[in-house]
């Protein structure tokens, strides 16, 4: 029973970290319509930044500055946000596909730096001994897992509330207006590029924060954690939940992570150890097909806004009611 | 610095260029960047490999053609592989892309291609495992051609094949009625439709050309380097960079872009080391997007 609670806490912690990445992607894609296929790169930037800032001094590589964890997280958000802002500034005046291709390139380059810049990132073996909040509780796994869950939930909740507030604020309304009808929004004097760069940067900062959280929760990072499969998983989570809705982003993340972890457990029971790698690739095929089917059948996800059904509070409903009658 | 990097660069550049033709055609005619294009490459290569296996099973081992490392089975299998890759692209268009295009949101199609890419790639890993494999394990002796440059007979044959294919596709798109319809579609789809151009057939031709060339590029990588399920995915960034550098929609541009990136990669390998190779395409891509986003031969978007 206690094992089950412990596993449940561990599962939820991971799912909530994914939710945080998905919330960042929802701000970029769901709210602003910016396509990011390199989000694994931004998550990695956050994880490595925080690891560099907080680990104890290591003669084999740069830093290990031994700073408090909170500084690491703030640093991760800052660097992730700046990286996203630069990407946005370079590409957001161009066609949306160019942003997609560039973010894809960012992920490739971050992966390359993580693998090869040994002095900075520890190379293929990654960085260990990342300080864990409540590390001294590690002897009682249950308490440790629960306290981790508490802190990750708190951060995710804070991000969720902040994003909900932002979405309803004038700033969020400008983003929505730009997504729905760019020309109309521009004619009202809103600079499309400026607002988009902001949204992209905030989204990147949230992803980086999620990367940092995960790094401190596991205590160890390596380049393998940030392959394109991560990008892919988060996209499926957002699309299943329905882009545009923050609640959907969280729900989609928990649901897809449950499917992923469940099917992973299933394959490890059903297949012999030497067939595991093969079975794992079949798992990815299934998720890929699922993404395509959702795009075809229910493009707005389980909780997303339907097109043409955009609600702006009571007034809009009244008007809709009048025109409907 | 030895001049060998010129030969290496031209070879890599041909592979990138052949792939980039498909990317640039899908982008200009179907109006989305196809993230599954690299996986067409890998699927074509594995299809070719499987057909060679079948031929060997039927006719026994066939001796390679004098100086080359491969015999007629590879050539026959390549043609069949090109057809199969084209079939795969058409099938994918039917079940996925054509339906997503109807939603009138280009970026949804890109997302679909991203999902398809992941599924296709993992399916290859499932069928063939991720262990690298080869068309032939024979080692070729590189011939010196002066200035300290060496080249293998395979490399010469494949460079010639690239030149013939590029010329062929260029003539097809500029001198035939089909080619002119393709250009019309890329310049103004609405007008093209009104003037009675058969849109469905233009879409089909686009997929067939792109996929068939992707298969050739993949087999080139297979003959000269190795075959892995990830081989196409790793080529994706260079191919996008080449297509954008050359100017979207331009076939000579895509090939030239590919050659430039190939040469830059080979130069970087000599100067700073092979592990940073993949960063070259990204740097070139960013430079193009900042300095001249329409590329070398591109036309400003209407």
C-alpha cells in the first residue's frame, strides 16, 4: 500500500513536470499560434543552467557554483527565456514554418553542445550530484516522494494560475486577437512581432523551469533525456488536452503520461528482455498514430475550444443567442 | 588543409541536395514543411535493401560490376525502391496530409508530418532494429586524382547519377506541361485551379518526384556511409537549410544549397572536428533567415 502511494507520488510528480512544459507550449502554440518543435532544447537549457549554478564545484568542468536551488531555477528561466526570445526575434517576422524549422535546429544544436562541450555540460555522461530539495529525506522514500510532489505541484499550480491570469489580461487578449485575425489586431496598433516574441520567451522560460525542476528531482541529467521524443510527447499531451486551454494542457499531460507509463509497464511484462527495445519503438509508433488520428478526428482535443465557438463571457453568449434565434 | 574536403563536401552535398529538392517542392506546392521527408529517405533505403535481399535469395550472390562495390541487383532494387517510396508518400498523402490540408491551417499539416515522422522512424526501428547495416562490406580503394585528393569509383558513379537526376528533374519542371502546372500551383494556387489545372495530378507528381529522389539520396548514404533508421532524420536539418538557402521552390537552388552546406560541413569537419558537423546547417540557416530570408533564387512571397 505504501509502495503504491510512493509510486503514485512519483508518477504524479513526473506527470506534473510534463504539465509544466505543456503549459509553456500552450502559451506558445495554443494561445499565440507559434509552432515549437524544438522544445526539448529549451527544457535542456533550463536543466543544464540550473545544474551548473547549483552543483558543488567540479574540477572536470566549468562551475559547479554551489548556489541555492531557487537561484538555479530563476537562472534557468532567465536563460531559457533569452534563448527563446532570440529564436523568436530571428524568425518571427517570417513565415510560421521557418520558426518551426529553426526551433528544430535549436534542439539539434543544444543536443550537440550537451554531447560535445564536455567542459560545460559533462558530455555524454551528463552532470550528477544535482542537489535535491529535501535530499536529506531520501532515506524514507515515501516522505521524499511526497515532499517532491508537493513542491512540483506548488510550482505547477503557480504557473497555471499565472497563465490563467495572463490569458485573461489585456496582454492575453492581444495574443488571442493576433492568432485569430492578425490584420485586425495590427490595425488596432498592436505590434504582432513584439507580442509574439514576448509570448515565445515566456513559454521558453516555463519550459526551462520545468527542465530545472526535473533535474533537481532526479538529481542527474544527461543529453539522452532531451531527444526529439520529449518534444513529441509534449506535443501529443497538448493536442490530446486541447490547445488553448490551460486546464486541458494539464489534464492531457497526466492522461498521456498515464498511457505512456502504462503501456511501458505492459511491454516490459509482455516482451522478453532482448525484445524490449523493439517493443519500446512500437510504443512510439502507437503514440505517433494517435497524434495523427486526433489531428484528423478531433483537432481541438478533449478540452479545447471549438472553432467558431469562441466565448468571450456573457455578452458574447447573449449575442450568439440572439443571432441563433 | 587538404583539398580532400572538396570531394567529401560534393558527395555529402549531393545527398543533401537530392533530399532538399523534395523538401522545396512540397513546401512550394503543398505549402508545408514536411518533417517526414527524412523518413522517406530511410524507408526508401530499407526498401532497396530488402529487395536486394530478395534478389540474392532468388539468383544467389551476384558479382559486383568491375570497379564498383555493387552489381545490377542494387540498380534494379533502387528503381523498385524509388517506386515503393513514391507509393508510401502517396499513401501517406491519401490517409493523412490531404485530409489535414482541408482544415486550411498549414501548421496543422506540419504537425501531422511531425507525428508521421516519429511513427515511420520508430516502425523502422521495430522492423529492422536500430543496429546499423550496409549494402556491402567490401572496402573500396580510393584512386588518387591529383592535389592529394582521392575518390572511389562508387563516389564517381553516384556523383554522375546525381547530376543526371537533377538535370532530368530540372527539365521536367521547366520544359513539360506537368512542370509548368507545378510552377503555376506554387505561384498562385487559386488562379491555377481556375485555369483548369488538374490539382490532384500536380500533387501526385510532387510527391512522386520528392519521394523517389529521397530514396536515391538514402541509398547513396547507404552505399557510401551506412544504413540506420535515424539516417533520414539526421538529414532533416541540412535539407531544410539547403532548401531555404537555395530559395523555396527553386530546384537548382536546392541542389546548390545542398552543395554549399555539404562543402561547409566537410570544411568544418577538417577545421574543428566531426562532432560539430550538425551545427553547420544551423548556422547557415540562421544566417540566411537573418540576411536574406528568400534565399539565393527565391521569389518574394505574395
